């Protein structure tokens, strides 16, 4: 299908997990706003929401060199007048009708401008993008399920069952050093800034001894290291740190021949099993509100995109049965016994079991199956066209339905998706996801999709940057003074020599 485009203002509100953050739990994305902060001033940014504005653009440059500071305006938007020629402040899909100015922590940040006029399809990841899980219940469930498997299947001692999980302790972006039993915080240049062995912080000497003295520095990659790069991984990182402490204090209490690296492998496979065997999904399905934040902005957002005649799609690694339950909850507030398929009206294509990031390999040969929503039955397709079964000339999914409503698939590749949506150029697609590797890296770098990363942690980050702006400015001036004085000292010394 070809989607003619109309201007769109863009706003998405998401509930973010209870990360250590003081703000209320929503992130919003807007297009068509900018902050007016002339001369790199620290004045409070002014926000303009314009009906019909068609530009999603960078608002802040934070910590970019000396001069770029919070509120630094680098680009201007290209406002488009609405049909009546009047620009009214409006956030189209916000439940309040966009009357209020968005809080700092709910705004959108861009690395480069995005002209929404060029976007004909907007896609979403589901887990931790549309569905924001509550870490205090969901991650706890993963933590407890993992321990249960370590004890029952992998021979770990029963006393682990009494352990508790602090869901606020770990953050994304950490790196696990599997062999040494350490958890590392690195800077953007891959220098280890902070290192913990279990829950004990390494001294500077220990840290330098392990990570600072090599001629060729570690790549901090698999197989010796693991990235904590999804919110799903926080519980396993915490459990690993607990196990490291436990093993150090109780040698001989973990199964024989288990070292730190083996312990990490065991934790990983137990977590993996929790995701596969229904330990997590059965519980979420029974009581979604306990585990997922409600978000009343999702449906208005999807409606707004569809009203603008853009295609909308979902690409999730979750399978159909679970996807249907989560999306029923998010879009219709329905629970298991009341589930229906009404939410499909908000999408053109839904791809489940997508196996991202492999899905984004154009050369992949993954088969695309059509899912029969009622039964969950998978139907073979020939590039998206249901194949007639031998002995049955009319496949269960009738061709009539194809033109009418959303079609649901499992597997396949981005080639299939492009064909189903009549996408001619990758740059016509905007995809919103939470996982830098699974959702963003390949789709953006190799494929050329425009991408949007959901980073709930930014709420705290941005708020702190704003609150500390005076101190940051003072620090900047003091650094500059220091450099100037040091410079003068050097010059005077040289003049005496
Ligand atoms: N088998 C495993 N599945 C996992 C693991 N961590 C997360 N997941 C599952 O992936 C999808 C993510 O869906 P998406 O919408 O974000 O694409 C979800 O079903 C998770 O349960 C894991 O370690 N092993
Ligand atoms: Mg996700």
C-alpha cells in the first residue's frame, strides 16, 4: 500500500520504569518545537508546539565540548502553517490536548533533524518501548524465577531462595567482566571509571591493575564481557554481583568447578529459560497491570499517525500470543479473558517473533509466516502472500481480509516488511525502539531507517543537568580560569629560563 502523507505533529508519552529518577514517569516525543536560548544562555528554554509543524529537530546539545550546554539552540525548526494559516500551540496526541508545556524530562532530543514529511511509515518495538514494565514487579519476577532455576536445575544452594532484589541498584550501560566477577562503568572512550567486584568497589590500584595497564586495551566485548544494555538485564547483573560475593565468602558452596564466568553463564541461561518457558509471560498475562504501566497516550498517538495517512507497524521479538495480551492491555485496557483484536486497527502490519536484530539483515532468508489471530496458527506465505494448502484451495486467512485490516506475521525480514508497506526507500521509515543493538544499530546504520531510541534514564539526566546548570556554568568558568592561570605560570617560568 502507498501512503500519501500529511503534516504531522508527533508526541508519544511513555511510562518509564521506576529508575532512580525524581520525575513522573513519562517521556514524550514531540516534533515541531524548539527552544530559544540565544547566546548559549542558561535561561529556561521556551517551547513552541505548532500545529502542522513537520520537523523533528534537535533541541539540546548537552556536554558537547565547552560551549554546548543545556539549552543550546543549534537548529531552527521549519514551522508549517496549519490549514487555516494559524499556528496554535498543540500537542496532538497528549491526553490534555497539549495545553500544558511539556516537562523537561518528557521532551525529545535529536542528533540530527528529521523531516516528518519524508516519513511514510512509523514502526514500534513493543517490550520496553510501548510496554514499559514496572521494574519493582517485573524485574523482581525475573530475579526470583532465575534463582528458582539456578537452585532447581543447576545445583545452586537453596539459601539463594531467600535473597532479595534491589531493583534500583543496577543501571543500563554497565559491563560485566565475566572472568573477574567485576561490574564496570566506563566512559565513552572505554576507560573504566568505576569497577566493582560483586558489591565491593575496587581500589584505584586494583582497577588500574586490571584495566589500566595493558598496551592493547580490552574491547570489553563478548565472550569475556557482557553488556547490560537492556532493562531486561538489570536483574541478572544484580544476581551475578550477589553470587560473586557469595562465592568469595563461601568457597565450596557453589557447584563444583563453577568459576565467575561459569556462574555468569548459568545466570544467563536461567534468565533465558524464564523468558522462554512462560515463567515471566504467564504471570504478566494473568495480571498485566501489576507488571506494565498503563499509558493512555498510545492510542491517540497511533490514531494521529494514521490520520496523517502514514502506515504504522509493530516489529517485536515477542510471539503472537503474548503480543496480543500486552497490546490488548495497552490499547484497550483489556485483560486475558476479555482479549480481542480491536487493537489491530491501529496498525497496518504486525510482525511478531521477528528475531531482531537478524530481522534487519536484508540478505537473511528467514521465512515469513502469516499468523491467524484467532488460533495463532502459522500459515506459509510466499513473500507475504498466503500459500494455498495442498488439498485445501482456500487458506484460513482469506485474501479478502488482506486489504481490510492489519495483517499479523511471524518472522521474515525487513525486505518483507518493506514490500508489505510499499516502502521504496529505507529513509521513509521511522522506528521507535528501546534496545540500541536489537532495535537501532543495524536498522539505522546498515539499513538507513530513521530511528528513535527510548531512554527512560534520560529523564533524570536531563533534569539534573537543568537543575545544576548554575554549578555547571560556574565550573566551566573556573576551569577556564584555571587553564588561563596555568598558562600564565608556564609563560612566566619560560621567561625566567
Ligand atoms: N529468550 C530470551 N528472550 C528474551 C531475553 N530478554 C528479553 N527477551 C524477550 O525478548 C522480547 C523482546 O521483545 P521486543 O518487543 O523488545 O522486541 C520479549 O519477548 C522478551 O521476553 C532473554 O534473555 N532470552
Ligand atoms: Mg524492546
